[in-house]
C-alpha cells in the first residue's frame, strides 16, 4: 500500500502539467502574424500581472544620494529610494566619468547572494559597464545586501540566507493573493522611474541585465516594464517541461500561481519583449536545464522572425556551470554595447 502511494501526488501533478504544456504548444503554433503576436503579448502581461496581485500606485521616490566614491573612470553614488512609502531600496549608481552625458543606462539586478548588489562578481559587471560608458543602477533585492527582512539584533546578522528570506516572505505573500516577485519587480520599475529623473541618463537607452535570481528579475521586467530598450538575462531561462522533475521548482519569486494552468512558460517572457533586443546567456552545465533553454530560444526566435526582427534575439551558451562567468559577462557587454551604445 505504501509503495503504491509513494509519488502519487507528483504523478498526478506531472500529468496535469503535461496537459498544460501540450495545450500551450498548440496555442503558440497558431501564432502566424504580427497581430497574433500582439494578442499573445497582451495575454502574457495580463496573466503575469494578475499572478503578482497587481501593482500598487506610484508614490514619491524620495530619492537621495548619501555618499560618493570616486574611482578610475567612474564614480559610485550611494542611493536610497522608496519603491513604496517607507519601503527603502538601497542601491549604487555607477556613473561613467569619461565620455559625454547623457549616457545609456542599465538596471543591474542582483542574484541570490547575501551581499546583493555589492557581491564582488556583480560589481565586476557594474564597473565594466560603467567603464564602457553605460551608467548602472544596481539595487538590493528584498532580503539581500542592506535590506535584510529578518535581521537578528542579538546575532548581529540576518537569521536566514537570501533564498530562505524569500521563502519566508513568499509564503506570506501567497496567503494574501500576491507573490514575492511583486516587490522585486516593483523595485525595478521604480528604479527605472528614478533613472528618468537624472539628466545624465538617456531615457530612450535604458536596458536591464542580471544573473540567476537577477536573470529572473530581468525576465519579469521584459513583460512588465515596456520602457526598456534592451535586455540580457543570464542563467535563468529554460522550459518548465525540462525543469519540472530535475531540479524542480525554485525560489518563491520564481513560482507564480496559475502559471502553467494559464498556458505560460519561460519563452513567454521573451515573446512579451518582442521585437526589442534580447540575448539569452546560458550555461551547458547549469541546473536550469540547457535543453529547455535551447527550446525556449527556438520558440521565441520564431516569434521574432514573424515580426521581422530575427537580428534582435540571440543566444549564447558556454560549457560551464551556473553563474556569470567571464564568457557570459563578455557576451553581455557586447550585446548591451551594440544596442545601447551603438558600437
């Protein structure tokens, strides 16, 4: 009896998920014209926004620079802004000091590191972009960097790591009909608003990039931030069919209620962004399966071809593991240079 029951729920859910994947594949195959693409894009945006619980009204950012660090070829401005009233976003602005403003800009989304925006690996990216003449707004996600949601004053540190913090908050969000991703994405949307207040930023040349959890935020912003000009998500996009059993669902913000039931998959993030320039950065030995990433790219590529924009979607893979390794970072720089700096 025990043996027969083992895995029963998994088998049931897998069968249901497969029905969702097959129904979605038929829907995508029916997309043939730009009008079909536009209808799909509207549907994606509607369903993703509903899964998040909608967005709040925009309130004053109350942005302020609290300090500046002068460096060779760039400076770092320490920024705080409020994405919601008294909900403080800690950020760094990497400003080029060579070249003439207004500069193109990038939202720098951090992956799941305890130090958030200040992780040495991510700082390499922000600095490299700034030295290439691209201003970067790098901000901490909730539960990371300077934004611990569960700080223990007696221990002098957060009680949990970043993914556990997201899980704790994510469970509470589900009980209220929202998702933890809502707060991450809203921080990015309001970060875009902040960039528009700066005279040294070209409002028509603002992109987004990030790795892992930052790749997740990047993908969501492709759907929900229509003002973006270009994007380069790293080490996140795959397909649910390949991700489902191994390694399975990931962190709180990466699982939206009703996502499969509503006929959505990873490729829809790219489809929603078409025909704007986007490049997938992938790792062959990533735990986000490379087979799923390749299938997702092929599906999105066909949509870009329908819109006459085949040159605006690209794919880069390298034979290593999860992370923003040097080959993927360099591919990111080349893509953003091409579409934001026109070189």
